[in-house]
């Protein structure tokens, strides 16, 4: 059985959301980074970086939430999954874009205890808004792992309040944030 180590209030929620979208069975193994669980020797044996989530499925262990979600979409054969190599490539592209253009600036601002640079945020949000003005979802005519990965990064606190200023992005984000699978992932 798939195991996800983390909490619903950590980046593990992204993986729980993907698992719920894919209707895969899993177990959430509580590991709270805030109380030092990720610095214990047993956990560091799973992820020497000392971060959650950790994904385990048989002999496979993965430690990067957005990559885990790409893997989940590969094994699930659900509507979350890209249907051909082009969609898969675009899902990877949007996932890497989210890491570089959204996650990196957010984490850097957190370390400095500041807000994300307004120009960087506006540039990234503008790219998404323009793209979503042409299509209802990022890579297909349906919600996919690309949408889940990008939306999950936008759920970071320094971003959510700025989304409504971009009309297409806001409509897409509301659609993503109200998905029943996300509700289940967060509620347990």
C-alpha cells in the first residue's frame, strides 16, 4: 500500500490531493516537521533532507511532492493522467515552471520573512493568466496533474490573496480549489 509521510498542513497535502483525485488507496503516516519528527534517525533514513512528504510504494521511495504527483498520475491511469507524450511533457513543463517561478520565490521570501517580490509575482501570475485566457486548463480540456501541481503551489499563503487580481487565473484557481478530492485530502 502507498504510504505518505507528513501532515495535511504540510506539502504532503499535494500528494494526498493527487491520491484522492486518482482514487488510489494510501495510508497517511503522521510526521510533523514542526515538532522535530523529520530530524529523527528513522525519518532521516527515508529522506536525508529531513522534509516531508515522503512517498513509499513497495521498493520506491520519493521525496519531492510535485514529482510524486507526476508519478501518481503515471500509475493511476485516471483523468489526472496525461493521455499522450505531448501532454506528459507539458505536465512536466508546468510542474517545473511552478517550482522555478512560484515555489522558489515563495520559499526565498519565507526565509527572509518578507513578501514575494511584487514584480516577480506579477510576471508569473501574468503568464498563467494569459495562458488561462486561451484554455480552461493548463494542458488539456480537463483538470490534470499539471493543474493540481500549479494550483497547489498557488495555495501558499503569500500567493492566495493576490490571485483574484487576475481574472482568468482567479476563475481557474477557484475551480481547482473547490474540487471534492482536495476537500477530502485536507479533511482526512
